[in-house]
């Protein structure tokens, strides 16, 4: 069954409060962790996507042109994210596959699985994903993650669709099916030819999409871009996704979008879709109102 009526309610307290909250079977809690990171929680399971909870990049790029200093503090420590069933990484960039976050999550969640692109196996292992708990994913696959969760894997185009020598995609998006609600996390992507058709087939309830855009200056300095806010709204409109939650802003000053401009773009472009600019100080309750076959 797929939820035909899902409401999203804003709740105070962020990820820490969500961890303390008991949910019913028709509810999902979602908390933004900054950048592309999210915590998802059901009545019986927890999943984390692309967590960047350290200063790894600030240390790596100290005194560089783009020093990667945080504009926001991590809203929660990796060691606090316990009881996690799965960690999903969309690609190898360290704000999505963080070498200072993943080993901590692995240590405090000894039964947790880790999903990462098969094309980036070596990078994932170096970043701290345990080999014996890894699920190596590629576009077109479906994986059962336990507790009834299913993961559908899509390609992503971080400006371009890239594959390794075996044809496996380096950038992925995920549709996580949690009961009647399914959540699409695009990873880092721009629009590409098959995206809307894939999303129409999978019919996600909510899309988590980057909105920091792209330009030649960033591209020339090794910083590939993403959807603009207007493109994110358009993807949801074309794929008939009723809810959009934006991400990939407010972390690094060279690779963000002004929040006032973001809100203005969304308010003028969203049509009948619900578009949320999240805060790390709140969490979001997704609740099904009815179901359709």
C-alpha cells in the first residue's frame, strides 16, 4: 500500500528529541542533520542517510581556497545515534561518507548495516564502513534492509552520470520504503533524462532534494553542483511527489544558497506541493491519513 494522504507536522527539538519519541505504526519521524544528512525513525526502526557530523573537511582543507568551515554546528554527536538499523551513503564525498562519523556509528551500532555504492567500495572501506556489514549497491537494485524496509536504488548525476569500469554508478539516490510511506533521497544530483520516469514508477511520498545549485566557478574549482531550488520543485511537480524537503544548504559558505532567496523561490514555484526548508532545531512527523492500493 502507498499513502495517498500524508501530512507533515513540525515538532520542536531536532534529532535528539526525535530519538526520545515513541511513534505509532502509521508515523515516521524525520530530522535534518545538516547538509544532506537525515535521521529517519519508525515505531520500530531507525535509518541515517549521508551523515556529516564532524569537522573532517575543515581539517582537510584548512588554509585552502575553500576551507570548509561549518556555518552550523553538528546538531547531534555521532555517538548519540544509537539503535540505528542502517546507514545509507549516496556517494564518496566526505560530507556524505564522513570518515570521522561512520566509524563511530559502526561502533555504537554493532548490528547496523551500511549501504554504499559498489563503485566506491574501496573509498567506503577507508571511510570506516565495516566490510562484513556492507551492502554494495548499484542503480536498478532493490535491497531488503530488515524490519520490513525496502531500498530502491537509482542513479544520480552530480552534474554528470558517472560509472566505474564495470558500469556501476558512482553517485546514487535511494527510495526508502517504510510501510505506506516512501522517502526519496536523491544524493547529489542535477536533472537527468530518466529521473522523472524512475520516480513516477516508484511513487515516493516525500523527496529530499539538494537546492544549492551550480555554477562555473565552483565547477572549475572541483566543486560539482546540484539542483537549484526551482529545479527541485519542478522535479516534484513532474514526478507528482506531494512533499519536498530541501537540503544541502547552510553548511559551507562557498556552496550554499541564501535562505531568504530559497524561501522566496519555493513560495513562488511550489504550486500545490508542500515545500519545507528544514531546521536542525525541529523534527518532522510524517503521518498517513489514508491508503490506496
